[in-house]
């Protein structure tokens, strides 16, 4: 293949106007991942052949691979206007999904289905579009059609599980997630969501098993560590979670996990370690999703106790784990009053799949409060100098229907990009 590319490049060097050689070279470059070189050749050809649908289509593929989605959309749109082929419409729909233009993407995929009613990928993509339009019944219908056509469509099964889980159809959700794991046994998000369901059902051992599998296959899943901390403390397994958290924090600093560790040390009555880890949590603000105002108040409280040489008694039970419903208008007030006893059970954990800009995790684990942008800005201004020198920016893990691991996000099953 490399020899073919070199041969065509040699021909063009001696005869730059050899359009056939340039066309063949462009396709070879696209197929072999030389996207920038292909882009230049295809743009050159388009100047001379502005109505060539194949050139537009291949240039759209290159733009899409280079993340130039608006330019890709324009190329595909022109291509389908000139020659309304199935592949052209599919790729147009694909890039419209990237641009979150759900209605136009639906139109494009439906065009494909007019000529190929058994295209499982189209049904999956239609499901994604309807899901984002909050038309859950249509989403379910299309995801189900996708798995009927392709029983190995792991992403469609995961979406089905997610929708069922949010609708309270637990048995259907479990069945869908189990199907995911039959197809892909290392799919960490399915383990996490099964763990979350088991936790909410009060089956702590089962939840723990699923969460341990989650971090086995995705050690970056912070939400799994947070929920596992709750379970281990509820079960009185402090030493086990201490080891798990410390091993993780030896590899990566994380504000949330330092806060989890602080709460474990509070549980066993180690005031110094409790204080140290609260401080470390505050020194990692970019990965601390718990309300920093509350963490700072807790830190100051413990600092005062240390100054007075006080001790804290081990928490022999975690009454805060008992589920309680807090009215929204009382949340802010309760967050101030319970800054030191905020290890509550707010089990609204969402699933950790797909893009980070989709569904955000709502399991606030220990604290039942939102960490909104205004609070963050206020806290940035109030942050004491003792922490400012150590605030290294770390990228937050994508999480909970946000894909916080290295697995594929809400990728469609198999992309149909053909040169």
C-alpha cells in the first residue's frame, strides 16, 4: 500500500494536473489514516470538480476524522443533494449527532431506512436521537429494533438498561445490563449500574461485588470508589476500604477520594488522618465535587479540635446512611448545619456511560447538595492562601453516563465510513 502511495505521489510530482492519480491517492490516504494529506488533495480536486459527490463524501469523511464536524456536515449535505445515496445519508446523520442536531439527524437516518429497513446501526442512532429529545418511548422502540437486528449491540442494550433503570423498571434494567456483560464481560459501566441497583435494593454484598468489578476493569471510576466507601462503612469494613482508597491515591490525587478517605478516618476515630485528608481534599479542588464550603467548614472544625487537643470517638454506626427525603428548600440550610455529619444516603446515582456532557451523576454520596458554578466562583475568591499553591488542575474523570473510563462513549455500533 505504501508503494502505491509513493507511486501516485511520484506521478503527481511530474504531472500535478493528473486528476485521476490525485483521486486514487486521496482514497488511499483516507483509508490509511493520512487525514491531513488527504484533506489537501481532496480540497484541490473539489476546486475543479465542485459537483462530484464522491469527492464531497470522502472530504466529509476526512473532516469528520479531523473533528471538523460543521465542514463535514456541509460536504455530506451537498453530496446527498447531488446523489442521495444510503452511505451519504448515514454519514450525514452521524455527523449531525456529533453536532447534536437531533431532528435533522433523525431525518437522515430515516432516509437510510427507506432503502435498507434492516440497518441496525440506524435504529441505534435513532434511539440516541430520541433519547436526547427526551422521547423515551421512541428511544426504547428503536433500541429494541437495534438489538433485534444485531443481538450483539452492546451499546443499545446499555441504553435500554439505563432507560429502564431511570423509569424504575429494575428487573428489565438488570436483564439489559446482564445482556451487556454477556456480550462484553469487561464493560465496567454495566457493573457500576448493577451495583447501584443492588445498593438501592439494600443488597450490600451484591452491590460491593459489582463495584469491585467496576474498579477492576476501570480503575479511574471515582463514583464507584465513592459508593464502595459508603457500602464498606455501612458493613463496618473500614480496613478494606482504607486499603482500596490508599492504593488508588498513591497513583492519582483526587479531591473526592481524599474526602472519602477523611470520612473513613473519622469513622475509625483517627482525628489526625481525618484532618490531613480533609486538607488534601481542599488542595485538589478541580477533582472535589463535594461542596467546598462544607468541606472547609468541616476542616476548620477539626482544626479547632486539634488545637484543643480533643479526641473524636469512632463512629460505631452510620445512622446517616438511612435514607431520608430532604425538601429542596431546606437543602442549603441543612448543608450548613450538617457540615460534619453529612455522610448521608442520597442514592440518585446515574449511570456512567457515554459523553460527559450528557446525563450528570446525581449521586452526591456523602452530601446532599449541589456544587453549582456560582458556589465554585465564590469559593475560588474565598479560598485561603494555604491551599492556593497546591491547586494543580487535574482532568475530572468522565462519569456516570458520562463515561468516566477509557471505554468508548456513546459511539454508534460500527461506523459506516466508506471511502
